[in-house]
């Protein structure tokens, strides 16, 4: 064998080996085993289980939702100790931005009765059923409280619940039946900046309700039966005090809400049949929405899931119409 050629091959091998070793040095070193060095900025493999007990978990545990609940509460307001029933949906303690509904019963009725009748506990909202002193609301002629006291009560409940449950101020509503419906409208007149919309069912709108009413538009849904023997659909006098007719009152509301009118005429609604025997009047081009349901043969009642209706309508008609207008769903 040619010794010169053999030595040249050996030097070539040595040169290659040396080059490899130098390359490893430049690349921060070579390892003799098969382990892959961990890069500090590498993204973790989502399928890998990290078993390093010294590394804290940076993902906070999600708190389970609280159950739906109902409780009775008292609150000082207007120099009196007042009462209300609070209904909370699932997760009220953990969720923010829930809607808030304040509900007002009729004359001689109670918050508990209104709760059963309306079934609004099913709403995905914080719902408060307020109790009137001696079962009445100002400024009705039979009320034992004055307007300032009842307004202070509603203000206190609204403020307390908005702060405690972080409800959404832009989704705050009032709903009432009969005397309570009149008070819900009174709130829209005296506190228009605090309520997104109000619902009035068989409302007793005595003249005092409308005195000094704000010109600021407020959304409203109104439901009234033509056979209401307590608060006549066409208006009248009760307890020696005049009250407005249902359609007359929403016509006034259409002007307040700046609904579209033709020339000098009052704003006119578009009529449709919501259900057999139920005519729906809806005004268009308004700064705040306005809907009125005229129930043919409807009695003095809130058609909720807790009632045995005198009218030939679905049991939950009023409650469903109100929640739909408010844009509030039901709990699943």
C-alpha cells in the first residue's frame, strides 16, 4: 500500500473530525446523549403533562355559579323601613351586566302575590318585587305614602341592587299592574334617566301620575283589556278621582316619545293582530319604542304563568310580551 496515500486519508479524516468538533463548539456545544435542550422561549406542548411541582398554576379556578334563589329583604327609604322580595337567577353572584326589573303590585295586593302571578322569577334577570305601604302606591288617592317616599323606596332598591350585583344600568326596567302600573309610569315620568323601559298592565293612571311628567322619552309597553271593570279601557273615575283611558294615555306617550306624525296630526300606530282577539298597536319612527296591546274582552288581570285567566288567552301572555319587549330571556 502506498504509505503517502494512507497518511493523506488519515489527515483528511482528522480534518473532518476537527471541523465537526469546532462546529459543535460554535453551536454552543454537542452532547453525547440524545436529550434535547429546553429553550426558554419555547411554547409548551399542549399534550404534555407538566410534572414540575414548583411551578405555580397561573390559571385561576372558575367559581361555580350560584343557584337561583329568592329572599325577603328590608331597606330604609324615605323615613320608613320598606320591604321587598328579591329573585336572583343562576350565577347572579358571579355574572356582571344582568338586567334589573323592579315590579309593583296592584292596590290591596302584595309583592308575594305579584311574584306568583307574573312568574318573572323565570327571567334571566335580577328581579325585585316591591311592597307598598298598606298595599298601595302613590300618587293614587288611596295611598298612605306620598310620592317622595315611594320614589325614595324605588331609588334605594335600584341603587342597592345595581351596586351589589353589578347590574347593567342601561338595562333597568319597571313593571306594574293596576295601581302598580300607574306607579311604573310615574317612575318613567319622574326618573326617566334611570329606566330603559316600563311595562304597564291594566294600569290605573290617575291624573296625579302625569303631573310634572318629564319630556324625556322612555320606552313603554302597555296591555289593557276592553272588559276591565276596575280600570275601564276608556277611562273614568274611581275613588272620586279621574284616570286616563288606556289608548288615550299611550297616544300622549307617542307624542312624548317623538313618534312619527303626519302634518299636525298626532302620531298614529301600525295595527296588527298579535293573537286572535289581541290587537297590537306599534308606533314607528319614535325616539323610544312604544307598543300597546288591546285585549278584546280582557279583564282586570296580569296574564302570567301563575294565573287562571278570565280571558281566552295563553296563560303567560303578558309576562312573555313584557320580557320580549325588554329584551330579556328566560333561564334555561
